[in-house]
C-alpha cells in the first residue's frame, strides 16, 4: 500500500509581471488502487498541479506539502520522484530528436530498475506494448514524439506507462485530441494498468467522455487553482449536464 498526500499545495509561476499564484491550496489524498479524476475548465491549474507533483522546475512551491508514504516528494529530484513511483504523461509530450522510442524506454527502465532489462523479454515487452496501443513495431525506431500525430503521442505515453510500470500515474489530458477509436485504445491501456496490483491514477481531463471507459473512484472539480467540490462518479455526470458554470459564477 502507498499513499500520495497533497496538503494545502500553493504554487506560483514566474511571469513577466512577477510571480503569479496558480494553485491556491490543493488538498488531495490518493491511496494505492484508486483512480481519481480531476475535471476543470481550461486555465484552472490542472497541468500546474501535475507538473508540480512531477517536479517541473518552472513552478515554485510557495506553500503546502506533497508526500508519498510520508516521504517529502518536493525535496526529491525529478529522477528520485520517478524512482519513488511517480509517472507523468504530459498534456503536450515533448519531442526528443535523435533519441528513438526504443532507446528512450530502455534508458528510462534501466534508470528506474537500477539494471538493464533482460534482452529476451524486453523486445517482447516493448513489441507487446506497441501492439496494445495499435502502434506498428517500427514505431520504436522513430525519434520520441518527433512528427508524431496527436493520437500517436498519447498512445506512446500509455505504451511508456505499460513498460515503466509506475505506482502512480499522473495522466494530464491523455484524452485530448483522440478520436473515438484511439480513445478506446488508450482507455483499454489505462484499464490494463489499473488491473495490476496497487496502482493509482490521477486522471486530468475536461471532458467526461473518457470517464465512460475509465471509471474513477473519486471525481474532483478543479476551478481557479483549487478543488471546488469532490464526489463519486456521479459528479462527472452532473458536470456533463451542467458544466462548470455553477462553480465559476459562485465566486469560488
Ligand atoms: P489547465 O491545465 O487547467 O488548463 P494550467 O495549469 O496550464 O491550466 O495553467 C493555469 C494558469 O497558469 C493559466 O491561467 C495559465 O495561463 C497560467 N500560466 C501557466 N504558465 C504560465 C506562464 N509561464 N506565464 C504566465 N502564466 C502562466
Ligand atoms: Mg489547458
Ligand atoms: Mg492543462
């Protein structure tokens, strides 16, 4: 069992006009085996939350704590966070020219495990992951994210999730830009991951569409840098019907 605990997290980003406060006190606990969905309008700070947990240097933590089984995540380097079991699928995955998908995966896996993966099972595992995401095996030889379509980027993120097998997956708008077939493939990949023992998912989205396939245990409405309301899966249906207006006009 492991627990990711976010308490009163406050985060600023540096802008031309000085620091701008984005997260205004976020409190959230995710236990292993749980899937939490964060839903909110554009610009509410959802990606900021994901990046702050993963350790992106652009964001300054001005208050609050993030712990993983009591260990201070905010004190950890990005590598240490990954070793501790945190994985981030970015909303806009970055291109890594000259580094093939196969090399990228192997380097990441070796760093995480402290030893190189066994060659025989490795090739099979990578091909299996590509296959599940409906990516051609030759995809492994392409440079990471370079010239990938929007859907290929997202499917590649889930292939990484499959291979790297973290404890906590932070998935930032993994559903954006996917057509209905790709959404199904990606959702199946997330559900495969969730079926493994003691895995946690923080699924960030602003559409309820993906939640028809990936059923969350908890749903949080995220507005203006904080959680405005939390509930069960029924909250997503309420949002589908009524949108975020209730939260944005109520002065939260
Ligand atoms: P979301 O993922 O919910 O759409 P983000 O976390 O991406 O929201 O952004 C939250 C807010 O922070 C937005 O208003 C965005 O414009 C602002 N922001 C993020 N990065 C910067 C930056 N470098 N300079 C100025 N504002 C920023
Ligand atoms: Mg956005
Ligand atoms: Mg975002």
